[in-house]
């Protein structure tokens, strides 16, 4: 789990954290795969501890269309 600090001026309720009330200057743990969703809001959240590993990116093979002799 990554950790972020709430830097807003007033307490906020964070639905993603089970409707937890987060106080100004409080450090909370967030799921690693949601870390970027917090730190992309620098007016509200500050990075304290980044995810230990980068989230896995699922790669899929490009779909191939069969080519017929009639093409």
C-alpha cells in the first residue's frame, strides 16, 4: 500500500477509503493501483510513500484478421 498526506484545509470524507474522514495533514494508506489518482491532485494530496512496485499493465495481442484467398 502506498501512503499519501492530505494537505487540504478542511477534513474530507473519502468514499474510496470506506467513507473515512481524513483530517488535514493526516497520512493515509491507499491502494497501490490508485496512488496516481491521489497525487495527481497536488492541491489536496502529497506523496509520502510511493507504491513498492509499479502496477502491472495488462498487454493484449493485437487481433489478427484472417486473410482469405479472395482478397
